[in-house]
C-alpha cells in the first residue's frame, strides 16, 4: 500500500480517537505513531482503516489500541545517576519545605513511582510528601496502583537501586510471590493515581518536583512546548523539573523560565518569576 494512503489512514484514525474518546495523539511525533500503528496492524490482523472502524464501534478495542500507542517500557531507578542526583542535590533543597508535592507525569506502569517513593522513604521525606502519578492509559494506571512486577525484572531493579545510592535493600520493599514481586502497600499510601493528558489537560496543583522522563521524545515540537509550559505553570517558586536523558529544554519557547541545575542529568530549576 502506498505510504500516502497509510499516512491518510493514520490521520483519520487519530482524528477518530480524539472525536470519539478524547484521546489526542494528533500532535505526537508522526514517525513514532506510524511505527506503533503498523505494529498494531500486523499483530492484530486488521488494516489501519479496519482498526478505526473497530475502535469506533467496539469500546473494548480501545484499551488494546492504547497499549500500542502509549509507551510502557521502563524499569525501577532507570538511569541510576538521575536518582542519585535527586538524592544528593535536589532533596537537600526539598527538605526545607514542611510538605511536598511531587508529580510523576507519564507514570506508565509505575516503576518510577515506586522508585521515588523508596528514595523519599530512605531520605526521611516520605510522610510529608504527596505523589501525583498520572498517565493517559487506564490499564497502565491500574498496573501502577497494583505494584506487581515480574520477579525476573527485580535483579535489574536491585542493581539500579544500589547504583542510585540506595540506603537499604530493595528486598525490604516487596514480597516474592509465584514469580511476582508485590511491592509494599505502604509505598502507595501517599500516592494519588490519576488520568491526566499533557496534550489537553491543565495545571491541577502546585508542585515542588516534576519528573517527566522519556515522554516528550514522542511529541512534536509544539506539543513539547505545551507540556513544558504546563510544567512551568505547575512548579512552585524554585521548584525542580527532571526530564529524560534524550530530552532537553534547549529549543523550547519556555527555556528562559528554567535554569540548569544538574545539566548532565537533565534536572532544571524554575527561575524566580
């Protein structure tokens, strides 16, 4: 099938998703979206036009399609040096606040949520912190809230935790059960799991730290600017923003609102207004 036809099919499917369900992928980087939809087409056995028809008339198809369109590849303490920088350089500033609000934007299945909960518990800040974990995929949010991960992933999680400067054993925080690691419910007693879209939703609280890692690489430039503007407006005075290793504020219209804090780890601080 000619590329021009495939591109038109994709455009119509994305418009249908927005009009029918208010999921807006129209400003996501088109090459990435195309790759995921072609994978969905090949694995589900439908043409992209047929996927559009199915998702419009069968709501049960929506979560299956969202599973392809939303990226859910992560690990606990991913890029350990990022978490070490938070521990050693950001948390000393956050300690000065009587209460804290942390936003994990695009939390996927929860690996970063539990990483930050453990880090804050080890540093004695957990009980004064409220964590907001948001994503657009309801299945991912349910998985995050359950806190259950395959046991064969734990070795990597444990190595990352140690490299991040962990002050305890990761095994203190989970129970092994039939090939699964079930994380302590106490790690999510201060977590609010909620649907939130960086494409269409607005500010919902004032934050001291926003961690949005490996999400904006899938956005086109205008949508990246929208997200960064949202983070700017969500941060408390001198609050912190952490991005993924391949992400940057350099070309953003809102770059002047932030100062480099730990440049190598893509951690920024909101400038004084």
